[in-house]
C-alpha cells in the first residue's frame, strides 16, 4: 500500500473487513461503513430469508439510486466518480472474501 494510504477495519453484518483509503479519510470510510451496515441491517430485518449477497446487492442499488437522485440527472464530477469507483472496488474485494 502506498505511504499516503492506510486501511480501516470496519464491521458490516458481523463481518470485519479492511478497506484501503487515503490518509485522512479514515473517519469518512468508517462513517460510510456504518451507513452501509445500518442499511443492510434494515433490509435484513424486513427480509429475514434473504442471503447476504442479495442484501448487499439491494443495498448497493438503493444507495446508488439515492446518489443519482441527489445529482438530479447530472453525472457526478470526476472526483466523486473516482471516489465511487474506489468504494465500489473495495466493496467488490470485501464481498469476494
């Protein structure tokens, strides 16, 4: 990992994962993970028979929908897109474990 990068341990649905991020963004990543965890727990509470994979997919779609609504049809700027790509890659890596 680059010297300007670090990792943050987060827990989502009782699973601990490490997510890489730039130094100084640790609290942002932790806050985002808490939001993801709360959203996934909410969905699981309403759909007790759903698999973890389905919960993750539905949560990701719901969050993407919320984000797109905030942009009111305009594409995200390059910085936002870069951060979204990093988050997506981190989630893909975490789900692959």
